[in-house]
């Protein structure tokens, strides 16, 4: 990556970051999907070229939406960890990278690291006078408290963050800032105040709609679905959950897809369809593994909802029938799982996911994923692939994981079969 190309790429990333919370969101998502190899090269350059680590931090922080909204959570953690270790001096770039790092750690259920990153983000933000980064650090510290069950502290931090976001005008320009509404909703859920939870989500969703923001609006709808469900309106809950899942599928948001399928599993149990609920609970399991995450992000109250639904399903079906249906769910490929959750296809007995046959609709593999798939077909290991493509072994591993998920495959042999049938 030469200096001119690097400056141009940095300018584009900054523009995308500034425009993400608006009607250009889908355009930017599509553009970045095609730019993965270039982004990886730019980040590797920043890691290896003397004096470029701070620029790399700027890139990793600005690319938060690519890591979290585009199924590259593990990659984001890899690059953030690498660059945070290289550029330790206090700066606005480090403060932002730290709260993004806290977000990723939260998604992966790594709560100790999430807490440390958000606390350091606040400290660095105070040192350099960055109010925006401090608000985000506070927000993620609040999420940590909520996942640990300390709802009093979570409520205080959520209110602090939201007040700062309002004061700095970020609520209409920053999708991550809107997560403060979701945090408030979580607090209200835990306290059993479903009406106030719904009100918090409705306000956030209204801001999204005015801004033309789609991705975060889906998260608001997911929370609204829970508010409706816990208030007893199962029909409205299902409608909100399906709408959220359709949007998260569009963005290939692994976390959003996992949460959407989980919620529709709970709705299925509410409707008395224990077998469908068990399949959907099973279908979520591979999504958590793809994220490198603990189920339901280790959230105590989300896990409680799941365990209640699981317990009810086992009581209806019996342990053996439940496990059979659950295993069937785990064998659904990503698109199969989403289609089943949305009732676009509802087989009586889901069959083991098969690699698409020649002539069938092709999964959307990125150009880099196609290259990796061909090398897998040649029998190369992840280490060999990393050397052949001049990428890190961790990145090669992540590409293979994404290919397996997109193809609905369970082995490298199946990837090789797909490559052979789709020359």
C-alpha cells in the first residue's frame, strides 16, 4: 500500500464512518464487503510500517461498523488488539479504539476485558478532552454492569451516557450512541417495567427513522419485540422480531441474526410449538461459535429467558425429543436457519445442511473468500493459506469459518466439493 493509496483509503473510511448513521448505510456496507483484502493490507501496513500504528488505530476505530455489523467481529478483535499494543500513548484514536474494543469483548462475552477497555477509554478520553469517546466508554461500562446483573449501576451509567450523547448531538449522527436506549431498555426489562423499556426503544427507533438509519433500527425492533412479548402481545412480538431479523440478514450481521433467531424461538414456545422452539434454539448455537462468543453474550437476564424457554420445551417434548430437534437446528446452514426462523421454509424434519449443488443459487462469497476456498480445495492448511495470501493465520482461519457458514458446510472436504462443482 503506497502513501497516496493509504491516504485515499483513510479518507473513504472516515467518510463512511460519518455517513453510516443515515440513508447511505447500505451503500457503504456493500462497498466495504468488496474491500476486505485492501482493508486488511492497509491495517497490516499500519502494523508493520514504523510510525503508522496511530493511523491504524484510527482505521480500526472508524471501522467499528465493519467489525460488528458485517460478521467480522473476530477480525476486529485481532486488529484492535494488535494496534492497541503498538500505539499506547493517550490519543483520541486510542480512546475510540478502546471503546470499540470494549464493544467487541462484550459481544464475545468476555466481560473482564470489556470492563478494562471501557474504563481505559474513559481515562484516555478525560486525558485528551474527548467528550464523545468518554460518553461511549461510559455507555459500554454500563453494558458491562447490566450483563453482570448490577442494574442500579447500569441505569446510572446509561443515563450519564445518554445525557452526554444528547449534549454533544451524537444521537442523530452516531449509531453506537443509539445503543444507550437499548441499555436503558435492558435495565427496565430486568426490573419488570416493560412499558418503559418499550418507550426507550420507541424513542431510539424514531431517531433512526428520521436519520434514515436501518441497521440500528433493527436492534430497536428486537428490543421492542421483547417488550411486546413480555407484556403478553405475542403477535406484535413476532412481527417486530421478524422485521429485525430480515434487516440483520441483509447486513450479514451474525450477532443480530443470532439474537433474532433466539427471540423467534421464544415466541414459538409462547405459541406452544415446542419442537420449533427447540430447532431454533439449536440453530443459534453455530452463530455464537462464529462470533467466538458465549451464548447470549453471558447476559444473566437474557440467559434466564432462554433457560425458561428451554425448560418449557423439554417439559413438553421430553429430553430425548428435545435433543433431537435441537440437533436438527444446529445442522441448518446460515441461510437455512434464517429462512426457517422467518417461516420462509418450515420443513417437518430439517435435514443436515448440504453444500449447494452445481446450478443452484450461489452463496455470496467475497473475492477473498473465493480465493481461500480454492486454496482449501487444494489441501492447504490455514497456515499455508496465510503464507500464500500474505495474511495472518487468524485472518485465514476467520475466512474459512465464514465460508463454512455461508455454504452451510461442516468440513473442509465440503468446501472442496463446492469449489469442484463451481469452477
